[in-house]
C-alpha cells in the first residue's frame, strides 16, 4: 500500500455507533489501497491536534463523529494551510453538515463513497482568526450544544437539546448590535443570529432558507430582533419554521462577509462548540476552501432551485 490515511473518530458520538462498524470501515479503506492510522479521541481538541500533526504525513484524513469532530479536523487542516482531502463519516446526534450534503446514512456506505475519491470543494467560514465548517451563532439556545452532556445527547438525541433549550424561553437575553455587510446595514437588539452554510440547523431543515448552495461563496445570514410580546415571539417562530417572509422581526440575507459590533462581549458557538466571547467579529466566506471526498450534490441541489429563501422585507 503506497497511500496513507489518518482515521480519527469520536468513540462516544451517536451512542458509540462507530464500535459496531469500525472493522468493516477499516477493511473498506484497506481495500481502497490505504494504510490506515487509527486514533480514537480521548479529550476535546484531540481531533484538531491529530489533524495538525498528520496533515503533511498522510494522503487523506478521515474523521467520524458529530459535526464538532469534523470542525476540529477542518480547523486543524486550515491552520496548517493544507489542501489535503478530508473524508467524513457522520456518527453524531444531529449531523447537520452531513445531512446538508446528502451524505449516506450508513457508515460503511459513507466509507465506500470516500474511497471513490471524488472531490467536492465546499465553502467554509472564517470567524476572526478561527475556522468553522457550517455555522457561527449567538443568542437563544446556541449554548445548548456545548453545555449538554455527551451521554445525555446519546440517550435523548434531539430531545436533549429541546429540554435544555426550553428552559431559556423565559429568560431571553438580547444584545444591541450593529451588523454591516455589502447587502445590509442594521442596528437593533437581537436575541439570536446565525451565519450558516447549511440546509439543516439543529436537525431542523430549511431554517436557513430553501435555496442553499454550499459552494456559492455566500453565507445565509439570519438575525432575529427581540420580540416585545408573546405574539411577536409566535410570529418569529412561525416565520422560522415555514421559511416564509412574513415578518419584519427577522433580517435574512445572503452575504460573503459580515461584520458585527457590540458594546458587551457576546458568547458565540462555532459548529456547536464554544467560540469565545467577542465585541467585534469579522465573518468571511472562504469559497471552496474545503477539499471534501464526496459525490457531487448538484443533482440534489437542483431540486430546490426556484424556491426563494427567507428574505427580509427591510433589506436595503
């Protein structure tokens, strides 16, 4: 075998789903001509450190786990300014990124797809000096992913997020922000915001709009202003769930670059992991920066062509 691969996986992700598939996955990789270096993550940032350590020593890095594991690998590779291909076998509770790219649900099917070695050049994000794969967000519910215990996620899945999130409904905090982009400049009080390159957020499809292309060089930006009463809150929730432009309480637009400035530090989450607290963030789309082994998703994308995303009435 003249090709080498680092295969790094989170053994706890998705109820330890990898354990029943590990031998079959490695066999697929061996049959594909790869000598496989296997590493089971032991602590946070393990996948990140291993990606940085091995990116120049192997021909391919494959990771398995949730979106957080993928984020660590992508961040490590991007830090080294490497163009090494990455393969992803989803095994998390939600798998927003994988679902957005129509990846196989079966772990062995995903491994076989990677061995076809077809490159898909996917956009990723730059958040100040950090990378993220598909979402940067703040506000309501965004700390749930990194504050919910992994074992609880495994047992309850989406219910764990909802149970944790419902506790926050009666204690909504807002942040006064100035949001600047080429498409829109606005200053208001916001309870939630997300800059995404995904068709799915938290397992819910179409929250970012129905016409999402993951390598068009643009993010989908959604900013929700603070509701003044329960009726406005209901109006916001209806608009988000239907992805229809029927409220002035949501600013939604596409952009390649967004600057957000606040007076107080705002905690952010990047791909479900804590991204620090900031008073100013520069978020930039890195067009086609991720070399992903994936069958083209263009056929699936064309199914949504012609359906307009949620666009804000106040867009300038």
